[in-house]
C-alpha cells in the first residue's frame, strides 16, 4: 500500500529538474553566451541523465541556440521534440516545445508549420496546466 501511494505521488507530481538545467534555462534569457558555455559543459553528463532531463536539455539547446543567434537544428528535431513532450513530457514545457519548433520551422521557411506550432502554444497558454513557469523559461 505504501509503495502504491509513493508511485502515485511521483506520477501525479511534476518532474523536478536538476538545478544545472534550471540555471541553463535562466542564463539563456539574460546571458546567452554564458548559457552556451554551460550547455557545452553539461553535454557529457546528459547521456546518464534521466529521459526527462535529456529531453529538457534538448529543448534548452534549441532555446540557447535561438537566443545566442546560432544555427537552429533540423525540422526533424522539432518534430521529435514536440512528439516527446506531447506524448510523455512535462505539460508545463509543451508550449515552450511548440514555440521553439515554430522558430525552427520559421528559419527553414516553413511558415504554415511554424504558424501551426505557434497556435498550439497559444492555445495551451490559456490552460491552467500548461503555462510558461517563470523558473523554466
């Protein structure tokens, strides 16, 4: 019974991301160059990170690249990123995944797909469950 309660509590709550990823997210907004450096330092540790942390890191790598004016990844990565957050990921980050997928599509001159992702992000921002948390943007 106690094990079942513990499992339910972990499944119902949101995943807690490592402080280094939260710091990377914060730096991406105010100091993109420092975020690039931190991202490079964290890269070797991501192979041993949880699936949730690896996908958050991938999302952040797109965000950091966008904020630092670096080349954004392919549309394939955008689709994979969105698919993971839609199916398995943290619903709080889904609008962010849609936004950066839209940014990728826009740089590839795929305006219809970019608009679709932006509209999905906008729709989610009105819900209580999926909003840009201040500490995750």
